[in-house]
C-alpha cells in the first residue's frame, strides 16, 4: 500500500526545482587498464544520461507519478548543457521528459560542452573516472543572479529547491544564502541540500544556516561537521575519533550550530536516521532485497522521493514544522524507492516510478 503523507488537499499543485549537474556517462568495461602507449581491446562501451542533478530530477519526477497517467508534482530542472549536443537531444533530454521533468529552463551553452564522465571499469569492479564539468561550471551555472532570475520568471515559485555539490561552490553558497537568508522570492522556498560530493573547503555557516533539509550519508556527515566554518569539535571528540560517532551524535550538531531544521543521514543497508530541530528523531530500518545489482542512483532516488513528499505537505499551506508529523512515513517511502533502485542496472533508468511501489 502506498504511504499517504499529505495532511489535507493541496492548495496548489506542488512545485520542485532542481538546480544541479547534467552529464553524459561513457562507461568502458575492460579486463584491465592499458599502460602508457598501449592499446587494448575492451569488452563493452555504454553511454548513459547522468549527473546528480539530473538523477535527482528524474527521481522527483518519477516520485510524482502515483499512476501512469497522473503526475501530482510539477518538477523543473535548472542546469546547463552544450548547445546542439546530440547526446542531450537524443539521450539526456528524453530521459528527463519521460520522467515528468520540464527541461524549459536548461541553458544550452555555446561556450561549453555538456559535462561528461569517462569511466573505465576493470574486471573485478575497480574503476577510474575522468570528469569534465563542462557547462555545469560554465557561465550560466556560475552566475547566481541568472539562476535566481530564471526561478523568478516561472509562473509560480517552487516550494522546494533541491541542490547538490556538482556545480561551482560559489554558486551553491550564493543560492543557499539567497534561499536561507530571507532575501528571496515572496514566501519561503525550502532548500533540500545534498552536499555530495562535499566541497573540500566546506560550507560556511552563513550559507548553511536555516537550511530546511540536509541529506547526507555517514561519511558526508562527518566531513561536513569537520568543515563547517567556526565549528569546534573539541567538545565532541578528537578528530581521529570522529569516524566512530553515531548518527544520533552527529545530527544534533547541525541543528544546534547551523540551525538546520531536518537532518537525514543515510546508512546504506542499515536504513536512515532522521532528526528534526523540534525534537523528532528515529531510524527507519533498511529494506532487505534479494540481490543488490547497482547502487549508483540509490542516494539520488532517496533525495528525490523525500523532496516530493515534502513538497506535497508544503502545498497544503502547512509550515515546515508541521512536517514532523509525516517525516517517518516520508523517509520510509524514500527508503523503499532506493531499495527498488539498487535491484536494477544504471542510474536514471534504475529509478522507480511511484506506482511501482504500491
């Protein structure tokens, strides 16, 4: 049975905007990597749509299809690709559109190519990755004012904005400050921030303060705690001991120091720990699956499904604090979707539609 989290009928259709990366992944399987000047015959080559921003947009879109015919959340992708890129028009854009994601706000750059990852996978699973950010770090994605202008031009503002760590750090900081600082479009737009990968320089408190939802795995939570500017960890543990801290030790620090309202720490097969600034906390146990095939998009699936549930509740006119009543059900549903995802191959193509979970 599908979990129902909305407290009442929505006042308007929920709206989510994802601001993030769009990539094309080239995956070559080979018995081993060639040495300098050596040519080897590889096993296979696959080309697929990717990028954490794109993956999370697909997850938000597919989470909104309670039936095959009806989409109950409007989802928009804000990102950048190379102009006239054949892979965008034939692969990436169709993957987004078929998942219920609007691509009207994706910038087609004449100065940069679409971001790409060249992944060499050896027999046994060892991989090497070459990443070209391309348009993800181009003019549009480096300009906070342009991105904000695009959002303001929409007929209705999003109630939820989803962000990750695969666009320029200064853009991420600027957008966090804009949405979290009160100097934003009329009414509150809530940020769901998944700091993956974590910026080596960290996130200053001035930007992270008042973030609505922070979603991390255990490693990212420790990295974020170490890197938050001005945060002393001497009262918690010595740096060498940080890795042994439990989620229930980590999460409260983000509430106390950064005033984050909701903290979610994903624990892989062990489930998800959730905590709210108003005192609700708990662990949703992991879902046992017959066989794990590919975990590539599991985290992005979780982020997308949780964001859709949050948007549904906010669309009823409820304040964020009211979400405490629905958070466990939202985490449970997102966790179930991620469990479905890991039983399939690929990234975007492995994300389930909501009607598949019923």
